[in-house]
C-alpha cells in the first residue's frame, strides 16, 4: 500500500475518495487536522480579543468556517477561520454598536463576497506579479515570527528551553519517521513535561475561556432598515475585500507548495458562503488562516478537504469536551511550531546575494515595498496593494522608454523629397505618449509630414490626444500631417476619437 501511495500524483493525492480508501492517507489528514486545531485555539482566542468579542465567538466562527469551506472552497487543505486581518477591520464596529451588528456585518460581508465572485474578482489574481507574491510570502513569514515575540517576553525562564526543545522536535523528528506529524509530537511531549514536572509556564488556558456548548442558530438582533445597512456596509465591504485578498493569495501559495491548481472563483464564493453561515451562528468574520494552513499543508502533510473539515471539528470538540486538557498545553509548544513555520515559509533564495545581483532593481524594489509596508501596517492587503501599485508604476516607466521616434531625410530623387517622414516604434499609452509631442521639428519641417505608425500601437485616449496635439501644432505652421500604418485596432480608435478629445 505504501508503494501505491508514494506513486500518487499531487492531483491524485488531494482526492477525498482516494484518501478515504487509504488508511495511511486518512490518518495523515486526520492528524493534520488535529495539529491545526490545536494551533488554531490560542490564535483564534487572541484575534477575538483584538475584535473585542468573547473568545467563544471566535471559536464558534472557526468551527463553522472550517466545516463550510471544506465543502464549498476551491482550495483543498486550506484552513479558514477567524483571522486577525478581518478582526482589526470590525473592532470599531463592535465597540460602537455591539456584537449583533457584528453578526449582521459578517452576513453582509459574505453576501458581498459571493457577488464579487460572480463578478469575476478572482481573475484579478493574474495581475499580481511574481515579486509581489514573493514579498507577500516573506512578509507573512516575518509577521508570523513577530507575532510570537509577545509569548517570549516577560515569561518564566523555563519557556525558552521548552521552545528550543519544541523546535528540535519539529526539525529532527521527521528524519526518524513521518508517520505522525512532528508538530503533534512537540505538543504532546512539551505538555507532558510541564504537567508531570509541574513547570509553571503560560498555557492555552491563560488566553481565555473555552466554550462549554455548541453554537446555535440565531438571527442578529438589529433593525432591518437602511440605517442599519449604512452602519454595517463599510465594514462588510472592507471585510469582503481583505478576506478575499488574503484567501486568494494563500490559495496561490498552497497551489505552489502542492503543485496542484485551485478554483479561485469557487474559493471566492465559498468564503462568502462560509461567512454567511458563520454570521447566523454567532461567529466573527473569517478568511484563510495562512500560518495554520502552512502548519497543515507544509508541516503536517495535509492535502485534502478532510484535514480542513476536521480542523474545525477537532477544535470545537477539544474546546468543549476536552477543554481542561487543552488548557494545559504550554504556549511554548505552539510558539515553537509557529517559528518553524515562519522559517520554512520565508523564501530565502529571494534574498541571496546571487539572486539580488541577477534580479532587476525594479523587481527587487517591488518585493521590498510589499514586505516593508505589510510588516509596518501589519496588514497584508495594504502591503500587497502597494506592491502591485509599485510594480505598475515601474512597469509603465520602463515601457515608456521603449518608444522611439526617428526622422528620415528623403533624397531629391524621391517623389516625397519635400516631405518629412517620422517612424514611431513602440507601444503608445498614457506614460509613453506624453513625450511624443516633443519629438517633432514643427518649425523646421517641410509642408507635408508623414508619421509612420506601422511599428506602433495605440492603447488609450491619451495617445490619440497626443497625436491630435502634434497635428494641431503642425497646422498652426500651415503644414499637413498624414498618419500611416496604423493596425486595425489602432485605426478604429483613431477614427472614433481623433479630433474629438479637446474642447
């Protein structure tokens, strides 16, 4: 059986039916879900506190998000739960209007995400450059590492050797066997040490109260009015965009790790559906959890929807039925796992001197902008947005310099000896066409000017307006301009807008 498993392709490996038929694969998925659930609990509690809600609301949300997204999502093995990025967005709403308005905003955010999916927002992923993705991954690794620093400050000295032991286990245990995920071994070993040796260190139970019951269906107690919509809509729209961006970027990252594709459009409406369900069960908004996804996929070997579903199931069961045991898990174990994830997630090749020397400076600048602003704002959406903007500006500036204008000097033997001929070579758009006006000798040219555009292309109204300016300037000297060689698309644009953009 092991030989057959090893021969599976990456796409076959994420098949639910194939996994259910293989005890070995099913065990890997269940253990991956268990490890993720143990790592989720303290993170979710912390994010709930950030949002200003009871920790149980975050745990309920993570349960419903994981269960629903396991069926509706477009990226197998990716974990969605109550996340820090969206918790920051809704915190002001909770402070000003309370949790019922939060639940209503979560439902509306889900509806917005479904609508955005229908509008094809996932297709915008193609416009995110590779260097932005690398910057996103590196910033993610840094943020995961920095998020563990509070757990290492002002703590008993015993925390530090425990963290080192946990790191040693997650690094070296896979060399012995991969039958059981190394993070799970680290959690069990460190918990047994602290319990039986009576070592006093911070534990999961110190983070907040765990629930004692299952979530129940509810309808938010808010007025169903336009005024309510005005209050929650800005928060819901922000949650929708931030949640989708983080989820789609994480999906692309998992695609690369597993060498399998994912359905980004399905993931978009799947996230929306999960948030709608979560709002009706009294949960906070959520999206893909990058750190926990890396624990499940990279550290524990999860590949199917089974690990995603059981991450939510195990988390709720552990919190409700085994809360007293889970509460004794030392935070040092989870810190060690998250540090391991941050180190293995960072793209070290991207900062090697040989790589930086080979890479164009503009490409490196895009990566640096993405990393710096993501880490500085603690917001992946802002960092990625500025990274994409930087890439667009630098690309436009680079392409603008590829346009050349050359003037021929016809001989007297030619029929057009009294004609000046200009050849324009390159792509003309708003950035490259701005300098077009200055490339002609208006006063010195003869009465007839031919502009040959056969090696160029018009992309926007700015270029048409620039050509109009050239023609008008020559006309002020009593000279005529003929534009030749436009391709079909450029000619249609010129015919439609030429001479009509001024006044």
